[in-house]
């Protein structure tokens, strides 16, 4: 029997049931879910109804299908979004994911503005990371990252060199927290002394700023970051039809 409002169509109640399993990480990002016949039998629904539910979860970005392999919990790929904004290329002109280097970590209280973005009360404890993204040793992005302490406390004891290049796999491995989606806002500003020093720029130089609010599968905001990069490395391309 399915929970939920009995007035809703079965495929929507089943959607809520399966989305709950994804949010609870009973099915983890990148893993295949049970077959359609298995799920249809488990919930006592027609295969056509089950497929309608899966179609909805695919459209919502929670699942993805691989031809001949099955249906998987979607693992979001966020580093590729940076290529929409910055020219991340090595000296040979090859596009590459920049190296990540955590410069420092601290456990502190969320600033009021960040707490508001993360929908948390003022005074909530958090982990703050200062991070550089580099290409061939040249700084490209300076990042300030805020994480709620209660979800990410396992990171508090890590040395900066233990974070590695990619943070989201680390969130999953150490904290059981999966980033499912994000909102990004792009602005411009002149760089202050601290970030100018990190990026090797003159204070007052123009930089582009990407603010990202990242969400878990249950639609809770769990990471806020601000990334600054040199304006002369900025490139935005869009196709309009």
C-alpha cells in the first residue's frame, strides 16, 4: 500500500514514495534502481503506471536512464557548469577540470546573510572553507564555502590536503550528503585585497562572481559558495532559438 493522499493518482503517490527513497539515500547517487518489473510487483502497480512515475522522476532530474543498462539515481555534474563562465584550458588549449586546493578551514557561526540563504537560524554553527581552483599552478577561482556543521561535521577534522580536487564526492563519502541540484547567480565586482592576493591580481581589478546554493535530494539547501575569477577569463555563451 502506498502512503500519501488517496485522492492523488497512483503514479504521483508512487513518485513521492520513490523520491523519498532517493532523499533518504536508500538508493544512492550513481546506483541503479531495481528493475521496472521488480518495482511494479513490489508496489502492486501496472508496469505502465510504474513507467509513468519513472518518467516523471527523470523529468525532475532525480533519475536518468542509460540505454541497455537501466535507470540510475542521477549524479549531478556541476564542474562542467564552470565551463559556461570561464576559459579553463591548459597551455595546450585542452579543457580541464581545475585542481582544488583548500587553504584553510574553520568551525564558526554562519553570517546572517548565509544563514538566510541556507534557511537556518542565526547563530547556527558551520564549517567554512577557503579554497583555490588552479590550472597548471595558476589561480583561476577563489572560493568561500559554507556548510552546516550538523550535516558536515566529519569534515571538521580534515587537514586541508585531505580534501582533494573535488568536494562533492567527499561530501558523500565522509558525510553521506549528496548534492542533487543547485542555483547559480552571476554578478561582477572589483576585487578586494584578500582575494586579489589569492588570485594574483591588483586590488580593484574586475572579477566575475558566481554564487551557488546547492540542494540535497529532499530540496534542502546544504551548501552556499561564492567563487571569484578574473574578468578577462570570463566567457558566457548561450544558444538562442
